[in-house]
């Protein structure tokens, strides 16, 4: 009987140690922030932007895992299913960045690494006055 209980506890400890603390902001009583940018990517430069995103920007952002970074997505807008207003004319991508806190995201934004890799994405945008939304998970 004691052996079974010990094996159960070891199994739970193994699962808990496999999940990094940075992936569990709610467990510490904090909820993450999510930043959205609605981008009008030049169709002629779409492949270039995606290449930069996957090969340069994503690895750079992921290097901040353990320093607040949680998740990153580049989403291609397919269609509006319901509601108004629709995204502004030409908006074809939504960038989504999730951090444990806005303070930690600001450390990333001010880093030399971010200063090198974000322009690779932004230089493919046709309108630099893009919508940026900062949201709180609730």
C-alpha cells in the first residue's frame, strides 16, 4: 500500500517538474498580458515577413522564456464571420504576443535583440500606424 502511494507521489512530482514555472503565471496569482498588432503586410513581401518571423523573430522572442515570454503567434486573417467594424482595409495579419506581465514585455521591447529583429517584420508593413491592443487575461 505504501509503495503505491509513493509511486503516485513520484508521478505527480515528475509532472510538476516538467512544467516550467514561466508557463504557469496563474499558479502564482498573476494573469498574463496579451498584445495584438493588426498588420497590413505588403502581399509582395509576405513570404519575406514569414521567413523573418519563423527564422529570426520567433527564436529571438523565445530566448526570453523564463523572463516573462509565454507565447507568440502570427495569424493570417481569413475572414470576418460576425460583427463590425471589420479590420481596416489591407489588414491581413494579426500578431499576438503573450507575456507574464507588461513590465517583462517592456524589458523585451527595450532589448538590443528586439531592436534588431522587430524591424525585419515592421519593414514589410505597408502602414506603420497599425492598431496595437494591450489586453489583460481575466
